[in-house]
């Protein structure tokens, strides 16, 4: 009988690179199911020191260790006592704060694995039964019990748990609704913390209101020992109430209440309201532009070696028509209506799968030739031939100076009308040459006549009076949108121009892993920028790590509010 090649896993302890001298030197934390360390980073921003992190995935532990070398780590299964690599949460070190990103829904990985094995994305994989195979996993939800085991053993003064909002439906399935539980196990779980001497508060928060360019709804359970003051965990973002004509501290408010499924989403189940007139208000949010690399267009759809699937083409056309006035669309792999986004919206929730693509109309943001890839607006335009291979371009016609390129801010606006905006066209840098509209033939372009472009720039009112303007080209990421209407877009209405544009002339690519990382709130390396978060590995592994991570900024906000009950001087504004 041949020798078995099965490798039995064992729990692996990785000591910290630096030993602590005294236990009470600082407020310490332990992170269960730490993943890439979104919660770890968040609570450290709030003033806690993580001394230990545990996860069953060796790659994620190694990434976590590279970013938090002063913490010890366990590569172990914390759930199944029968597993060879099991390590009990009860045997982990005691801490002031326990944080845990527990799992609730076990999404099938079959599609992702098949796609990557065949060098495809989910867009290339036609699988109508995918959603039907997404099921709940009792073992995944049992990760929540590891928090209970740790609390019973060590009784940390504070506990923070993050999960999808559907954890509230944990329990036996409702008859006729196999994917929806009755919530009985969830209520039992909360009761155990009450018996251990904890109070709790459930927070439903969306990351896009914390400086993250992603709409990511999650639930956070904050437990505090009943002997401590109750933490202030009311999220009151400053928003503009147009009825009261003033900035207000918005109040979180239910719209529908908690549904049986446990699914809670901003705008559907809850919203923010003005505390005075009780009208809905919209807090500032961060657009997806802050995470996108607009220097890469991708490949013209008509030039792809392998055509996109018919369903993907239909979805692309739907996205393009819905946002015809925008140069690019974030396109979902799954046909969920409404999940497509334009660049001035936060991107949709990023999961562990590489399922978001960028669809851009090359005729809006680039010059292109039919025998070459698209070029970004800040790059020199391709050689122009006598055939109609040019892009639709915007141009500034400034009679007191040369036209401005996309990489330059707009000139100072004077009292006279010195700035003209062409809906589409090309303006050479020579004043005695008239601009050409997109419907006309391209004028002769010589070596000294490089066309000047303006592609939908934006400007923001700032300064002491609010009347000063700071112009920006589209190559600059938008900052956080404030409660005031201070940011404007110099847009052109493209619907008529693009009505007859074939979809094959648009450009398509998957979002890059560093874009997803930035969209999830991680300080990753980006073209022209060196981040502080250390990560490596395949795109698949990185996307999985980012998609499963907690937004650090949300963890920082909650962590600062929890820390304030231990040290009031550390309270957040």
C-alpha cells in the first residue's frame, strides 16, 4: 500500500518579534479571525495595542504579521475541536479588548476557483445556478461562539464583533424560507453575554460615511462590562439639512425596522435625519474615484482575444445606458440591478471574489485607434490618420491664452467671458486654427500642434469666505464630499454623442487588486504612491483578503468610543 501524501495541519504559534515588559504598559487587544487586519489597524488607530491575532489561513496570518510584527500569531482552527490544527480561544492571552470579525454566510467559492483555474474572471463564467448554491454554514456562524468562549474564560472589559447584518437571523430555518433563520440562536448568544455581565449595542454602519470609497453595510456588536460607563456609540455625522439651511449632527434612524432576513442596508432599512425637522439628510461620502487608477483603460471590447459572454455584453450595455453621461462605470459580475456605480458614487460592496469591472467609453476619456489600445487623457494622442479613428474630445477655447490640458487646472476666471467650453472637439495650441467638432473631420495636426483637451474637470469652493475655488483636473481624486454643496463637476451631456457608439468601441477591464485594497480602506501601494500596508501574492489572494476585511476607519471610530470609557481623555470628537 502506497504511502499517504496527505499533509496533516497542526496549529502554529508565531511569537512576536518584541516582548512586552509589563502587562499594563498599555491597553491591549486580541484579534480573532484577524484576516488582513482591518480591525487590528482600526483599534490601533484608536489607541489599543494588539498583542495576539489568530486565523486559520496561513497566508493571511503572514500578511498580518508583516504589518503587525510586534504581535504574536496563531495559525489555527479556533472552531472545530476535532481538527488537527485546533487551538481553543480559551487558551489565548487575556486582553482589555477582544475584537473579532466573525463569519455568518458561507459563500460558495466554486465559481471563483473555476474561473481562476481557467484564467477567467467571473464575467467570463456563465453559471446561472451560482446564487442558488450560496448557502448558510453552521460552522461559519459558530465562529461567533468563539467570542463567547473567550469572554467566559478571560472576561475582557470590552468586546467588538463585526459581521454581516444577517447574523441576527441565526437559528433554525423558517419553514418555506431555507436561507432565513428564525433568530433564536442569535438571541441565545446575546443572552449569554448578558449573563456574563455585559451590556451590548448593535451598530449598523456603512463604510462610505467614514472616508472609505465603498458602500459597505456591516453590523458591529459592542459589548462593555456593566461596571463601566456606557460608551457613546451614536453615529452623528455632520450633514446639510436644506430645509433648516444649516449643518446638523444627523441622527441614525430606522426606516423599516429589522427584517426577518437580517439584511440591513443604508437607504432601505435605515437613514439619517435632521434632529430638528426630522427630514432625511445625506452625510458626506467618499466617491470611488478616490480608489480608481484612471491611467489604465483596459482593452477595447472589440479587440479582446476572447469575446465577452452574451450576458456580460447585455449587462455592459445596461450599465452604459444607465450612466451614459459618465465616462466610466463600475460594473458588477452578477446581474443585481442597481449595483452598477458611476465614478462619483462609492463603489459597491467588495467581496472575496474579483467580481467588479470598469467599463469605460474610450470615446470620452481617450483617443484611440482601432488597431491599438486606448490611451489615457493625460497621455499623448495616437497618430491621427485620414480615417475617423479619433476620440470625442472636450476642449477649452480660451481667447486670452492657450487651451488647457487635462493635467492642468482651469485658469483664473475673470469678469469677461474668456473661457469657452466645447461640447466635443479638438483645439490645437495654435490660435489661428479653428477647433473641430466631433462630427467634423480632424484638422491637420503637425508636430507643434498638440491638441489640448479638457475632460470633465471639477472644482471645489474653499477658503475663508467659501467663494474661492480650487480647480482640479479629472486625474485628481475627489476628496471626501462634504455636507455643503461645495464641489461641482464640469460635465458635458454625452447621451446624444454616445447614442450610436458601438459597445465594441468601449474599453473593459477588471478592477486591479490595489484598487480594491484602496476601496476597502487599506493604505496600499498605488501608481505614483507608496503605501504603508504590506501585501503580496496573487490577485485572487489579495482580493479575497481585502474583500473579507473590516474597514479600518470604522474600527477606529468605534474603538475610540470604546477606549473613551477606559480613558476619557482619549474620547473622539
